[in-house]
């Protein structure tokens, strides 16, 4: 097959300087696999760089992210994508003004979007997309019932289930370092709700580790002194940098229970990573995209978003090692049975081409 040019539009504002080198998930694996047969380009924001780098065969175009309060340079973004003359455009998220401009300037280029969440708000926005990727079958069913989808009738885009799937790093089980009771991996921003876990472990002997870069420094500073300060016996806290994949995997494997307490997610990698590591995972009932991925009491636990409910479930798991092991085995088996994101992206892209 003739090589084609595939462009991913990834308007992420929270990439630290080493993010794309440390990144180790099924999304990057899928891009690298596509790059074997095609020219794959990623346009993303970066706090300091404005250049191009090849990582695992993929061309990363770093566009300068604005300082806080500045206007994002969407014109530069659109110009970069247009100059690449893509055969397919994949939107990662669909809410930025650049997507509207690209629809106008490149109307005949097939486009996909992933994830959806609440970002698709009108039939007009959805009309330009050929394929919508979703994380779960429940997401697919929900999208197809939404007025914006049904209004398109026979012209509605295909909906393809494409979950995050575990990489080799997170399937390789290694133990090292200190053992923690609870692990929480997320950027420091309010919707991730670190404060729920902090309140849940207050006045307990549990050792918790919270990992994530300071996406919202003010929120981080509000949370940090409450429980995790100095040499608190509640454990360690990692804040300023993203962990390397190997370090993060070892921390998962050296922890008894995982939590993902977000109020909203488009498809959390943390859910897949924790399950693939054989950890019992606790998620909140008001985050449907997470709750739909857990079979409560079988592959994990879905609880009310309150410190009391979270504390009760952690306590139950910490005193019942057989239950932790059983749920962890079920979770790992489920995570590894998911369809490969690499295969789904490859099949869909080839069909569009």
C-alpha cells in the first residue's frame, strides 16, 4: 500500500518537556504501529518548544503553548496541519476552534474524533466526522441515542469501540521499593478529586502515594498540607514530574489498592493500567465513563463520591488479602482481553484511506 499522511490533532496543554518520551500507553503504541506503513504526525502544544522531533517513528510537531491567560495560537496550529496535506485527520478531543477551521479548509479529508465525552454538542459538529471512537460499548450505545447523532440519520458517523489497553510495561510484574496501601495517579486539578482520598485516609495508619504533575498548582497547594506534609506517616507524594513508565509500573505493583476518583473522564489510562497490574480499583459512581468499565464487586468497585464510602471500601480491601487477590486477578484478565487499540486504529485508518 502507498504510504499516506496521517495527522493527529492533540491540543494538550499539560505536556512537560519530557512527556512524549516518558509516555507509555496504548495510544502511543498505536501511533508507532501506524508509522510502520504511513507517515504519522502529531501536532501538540508544548510550554517551551517549537520544533519537530521523531519519537518511535512518529513526527511530533511542538507548537508553543501560551502563557497563562494568553490566547492559544490556533492559527499556527491550522497552518501546520494544512501544510502537512493530510490524507486523514484524527482529532483527540473536539472542542478547540482549530477543528472548525480544519473542517472549512480541508472539507474532503476524512476525520475521526476520540474521545467524545460531552464535547460533541451539536449535529453540525458531528457531521464532519466519519468515525467516532469511544471507550466502552456503553459509550457507543449512549452516543447513538443522543439527539445530535440521531439527527444525522443515515449520514451519522460510525461508532467504534476503542478502549485504552495495557502495554507491556504495565503487564510485566516487578516488585521493588516501599509498599503502599493506596495509589492515586492523576494530574493535580480539581476534577481529579485528590481531596476525596486525602480526607478518606485522614487519621488512619494507611500509606498512600499520589502521583501527578502540577496541572493546577493552586489546587495542589491547597491539598498538599492537609495530610501529606513533610515526613507524614501517610506516605510519599510525587508532584512535580511525571514518573517514567518503569517507575510508575513498579509503584502500581508495590501498592495494594488503586483509586481513580475523577468526576469526569473521557477514557482514563489509569483504569486500564491499574487493572492490568492486578490491582483492585475503586472508582466513583458519578463518573460514568469509569463506572461503566468496572463490574462492581468482580473486576473492581464503584462507590459513592464521598470520603466515607471511599474509606470504607479501602478498609475492607486492606484487611482482606484474598479478596484483593481475587478482584486483582479478575481485573488483569479483563484488561488483557480488551481489543487492542493498535488494531482498532490501524483497521479504521486503513478503511478511511
